[in-house]
């Protein structure tokens, strides 16, 4: 008896251009949220949390890479 072997299910991935655009949008949105929080805390507390400035610049990169790795 000749039974066909089931082929592994391949997951459909977005195109490379779409993935690049979405990754950039995630990074920009995270940066905008961080800058918004920084400005809001500066206005409400009347002081800038200097420890947060490097975090606001680094977290968007981490979020974009984590988003990108969902499809890799």
C-alpha cells in the first residue's frame, strides 16, 4: 500500500517589505510612547527623570527586535 507522507505545515509569513515596515512602526510607536511619558512626567513633576532618558532610547530597539523575531 502506497500512503503519502503528510507534508509539514508551513506557516505563511508576511513579505519582507511588510515585515520591515511593521518593525519600524513598532519601534517608532514605542519611542513615541516613551517620549510622551517623559514629557508628561516633566510637566507634572517639574523635573526630568534623567535615568529614563537612556531607557526611552533603548527600549524601542528592543521592542522592534522582539517583534521582528516573532517571524524569524
